[in-house]
C-alpha cells in the first residue's frame, strides 16, 4: 500500500495521487481502448482536501482536467495539487 505524505491542503485545493495509466476492459475482461477513450481525462486518488472542498473526500477516485494543477513531489513520489473545480467527477 502506498504511504502518502501528511500534507494539509488549504482552501479549495485537493492533493491527488495520479494513476499512471487508465485501463479499459470490455465485458469479457479483454483490454479494449476505443478511439474516444484515448482522450479520456486523467484520473487519480484523492489523498488530502482543503477546508473549503465541498464534494470530494480522501480516498475518492476522480477524473480531472488534463494539464491542470501543480505537480509536487513528496518522498520521491509525484502528486498533483488541483483546485476542486478542476475535478470532473468521482468514479
């Protein structure tokens, strides 16, 4: 299990541990990547939320806007700091 940093986010910011690759499977468990899926926004897991975050919470799997936020590194692991409005949905 990944040991995430103890970071306190402020305001409406969210710390996300990004997935390295999103995989798509058909009903038979076979990997299938349709053309539209190649442009799916990146996804990751919420690690910490600020005090003004109203919807997402720690542990949520989310889709977020590509190339948004600020990249941050803690203990040689890359994270992304986003504003809550850059998150499209909770998976």
